[in-house]
């Protein structure tokens, strides 16, 4: 059997999943339905928002299912009527067994890490934050536990010093398309050996939990290299940030998108800001200066240091904590 003989149900939500969906449709694979999240209001105007995967599926002319609950009897029945041979999941919700076990050849997931490392919702972010020199993508068969199914395929990708979450997201999204196609063909042919994620010392594994706003706050008492990696792993979204104080009272905050570290001795206290009032903005950290190359003050747009300092001439009166 070849992959194009399979009846495929594709499940996903964000842009990361769209590239693989487009690829398999363009190459002639038989996607019998796309499952994605329900439409929901978003933004200041509460305009109804459709997922990136739904928008792509509409453009591609594919049937779309948007269940509120994945155990809903109507959704389960609709899935059964599709008679799927294979399920593909990329950045979607946790599936109940009644869904992931339904396809004849099971359901596989594309995960943006080299499993078993970085199981969780934010694997690319945490790999960069932790200063890894490589990451990758993995396909694995779904089972009862999150990101612990048998591994089918992996591709490595180096993390370059200039990479951030934005560039690595794009690289792994593109690589993921190739791995998804390879995995479909392996499953169709039966010519593969799934590697179980068993007998692993869990204490050696690094997690990748979902990231919230409080997780993005910079601690200026950290060493410089750690702060650089932290900023890279959150740039451009959701973005590292810092509160800004005058005389101990919080007056503003800033998102930080790009920095460089200069190890140096200084009489400055951690969190103190220095500036030449023209282009240079730097904050004292544990072992040197963090030079801020791109930032956004709360209530303002993202701008160059030059433009920011034209209207923020008293920046040295602030401290960061």
C-alpha cells in the first residue's frame, strides 16, 4: 500500500499545522476531513476568529469538523462515518482514546522537539531558553499519555546563535512537512519500527510547559548568557518583559525583543539602566551589561532605540527588577 491510498483525518489549529496540511493535499494525499477548534470571538471588537487550519481547509475545499467536545457522540459518529485509515495531529487538543484509536493504522502526532526531551506545549521556546544547540521534530503514535507514544521518525535541526522562537518556528514548520510525508509512507508500507519511550530516567528529561506572562519576566540577577537565551526563546512572541521602577514604584514596563551581552565589571547595581541618550540602552545583570537592541515600552509601538530615546530622555532614572 502507498500513502495516497489512505483515508486521512487531519487535526490541528495554528499556523504550524497549516504548512503540513497544504503539503499533503498538494501532493495528492486523501484528506477526508479536517478537525479544528470551534470559532470564537477575539480581540477588542470580539470579532469571530477562525483558526489558521480552518482558513486553510476552506481554501483547499476540505470538509471541516469543529467539535466543542471531542467525546461528543455526534462528533464520534461523524468520525466513524469517515472510515479513517490514519489520523494526523499537529498542535491540537489532547484526544480521547475513542478518537485516536479509531483509524485503522492509528494516529500520529508531529511534535517540535527531539522526544523524549521537551514534552509539553512550548518545546521550541524552552529549547532556546535553556541554551540548547540543537532541537528538531518527532512523529510518534498517540497513546494514553501526553507526548509519550512510540517514535516513528525524527529530524534534527541546529539552533544558531542568531535564532529566536520566530526563526526556529519557521524552520521546524518547514522540516515538519517532510517528516509528515515520510511518516505517512512508512505507516502505509508497514516498513518501520516504532521506538517505545520506555525505561527512561525521567529526571534526565527537560519539560516544555505552556508559557504564561509571569514566566516571561526577566530576572536581572541572572547571568548575561541566560538572559540572552531567555529573550531569544520568547522573541517575537510572547516576548520577554521587565517592569520599570522609579524610587521603588512601578511606573511602566517594556517588552524586550533583542539583546546582546557584554561581560564587564561595573559599580552599577543589578537592574540599573545606562544610556547615552542617543542609541545605547543597557541594563546591569549579574556579570555584565545587557545591551537592549529592540524593545517596546508599554503603550508605545516597537521602535528603534534612537526613536525611543527621543521621547524617553529620562530612561536612566528608571530601574528594572
